[in-house]
């Protein structure tokens, strides 16, 4: 394989890795948002329960 072909494959691999990292970051942000939303709902339900008990 020529040096140019190897360089091309390396560039393609780097680009693919960057895309994958960007997608993983997006996934982590989505998971974080889902956890925050779940906690918010949980806290609201807990507050509502406390109001009915108190």
C-alpha cells in the first residue's frame, strides 16, 4: 500500500472517531437530561404526597 493510501485511511479513521465521540457526548447529554427530568418528577410527586399527608 502506498504512503498516500495509508495517510488517507488514517484521516478517515480520525474523522470516524471524532464523529463517534460527538455522538457519545450527545448520548451522555441526553442521559443526563433524562435523569434530571426523572428527578424533577420524583421530587414533585414526593412534594405532592407530603402535602396530602401533612
